[in-house]
C-alpha cells in the first residue's frame, strides 16, 4: 500500500512537471533539460516572483548568519564538522522554504 501511494505520487509529480514546463530529453549530459514554458517566461508573474525571491534572499542571509553565530555560542557540538553540518542543513531548509515562497 505504501509503495502504491508513493508510486502514484511520483507519477503525479512527473505529470505536473511535464504540464507546467517544457521538458527536453537528450543523449548528452544533462540528459533532461527543464525550461519554463513561453507563457510563464513572458508573463508579469515571473517578474513578481523574481522580485519576491530577491527580497526573501535579502532577509534570509542575515538570519542565517545570526543562526550560525547563535549555534556556535549556545548549542553544544561534538566537533567543527558537526557545527558545519548542522549549519548547512539549516541553510538548505531555509533556502528550500524561500524557493517555495513565490
């Protein structure tokens, strides 16, 4: 049952990508190229998305620097590697959220 629902979710997401984007499959690396459809590329929505993404990045970078400083002083880490890994994971989560925003 879990495999069936996961398989259906994968098929559904692939359908969404093919419906919303222009997908080109080639024999050279990177075998699949995904581009915006012309309707989105020429629309005002893309401009507004880029503006919103710029504001979100300007707000997120200082917050990530503060998070790194807070983490190094107030959270106990086993090593520098643990600190870097924890901070990078926080960055990935933050920028993942930013990319979903527009």
